């Protein structure tokens, strides 16, 4: 039985969500993409191997999720604009802070982090094994059958 690392992506920005989904599925990961803090908090209970979150999440930020993930032994990558304070805070809690999302960063960071996490074979109730889903505005999961295809491009924060 092959083990597929599961990655939780929290991205309210559609281009970041689509790009991360495409790159991670290309890397062989099972990917769950949500667009809110509330949905991400629920998905952390399924113990993914890795959390990747944008720093800006409305009333909360990605650091809040990274702390929750750390408590569960899940490594975190935070994506945001250049900010020395946020970068320092991320480092202090053991998270990686990236100012841009590009394929090289994703592949060089995701593979080792996912590999060091223990497999979590518990399936998400009601969702078939290889199906990823994207949270909608009302946080209802919507199954996606085909991964988004994007060119290898960067998503930069400015």
C-alpha cells in the first residue's frame, strides 16, 4: 500500500489556492484546500502531514493555525508579504515563512517536511480516498475530480 502525504492548504486567495493545489498534486501529495480559518481549524483535526497557510485569514492569521498545527506535531509553512516581525514569530514557533510561492520552494520544502511526518491513514468521513476538496463560502466541501493545471509560475506578495 502506497502512502500519500496529505497537505492542508489554507488560501483565501484563489490564485494561491489553485497554484498550491496544482503543484502539490504534481508532487504526489493528497491536498485539501480551504479558504477560511474556521474550515482549516476543522481540517487540522484530520492530522495532515503539513499545513501551508497564507498569513492573512481575516480576523485571524496563519500564525494562529501554525500554533494549532504545532500542538498536533504538524509542520507549517506560512505565506505572506515581507514582514520581519511575522517572519520572526513564525521562526519562533517552528514554522517556515515564505514571501513568495514558487515551485522550487514548494518542492524543496514540502517533500522533506511531509516525509518526516508520520502517515495519518484516517480517511476524511464521506470523502473517497484520493479526492481533494475545496471549501466554499459556507464551508461545505466540494469534491474536485481533476487537479487544476497551471504553468510553473510564481505567486508573489507585494
